[in-house]
C-alpha cells in the first residue's frame, strides 16, 4: 500500500482520527498506524 500526502487542512484535529472495526482509535496521519488497523484478508 502506498500512502500519499494530502495538503488539505482540516478544521478540527479530531477529524484526523477514526475508529477501526475493533473500536480502537486510529491516527489517519500515520500510515503505519492505519496499516496496523486494516482488517486482514485470510485465505480460506
């Protein structure tokens, strides 16, 4: 996965965070953090 920097400023810093499917808060500015919280697709 390749990250890309967005130059758009946000109105509130809280807009840079979201909840992953397990309910943990993820900082969208940190690609390592985002990748860690992405759900894995397992081969059946």
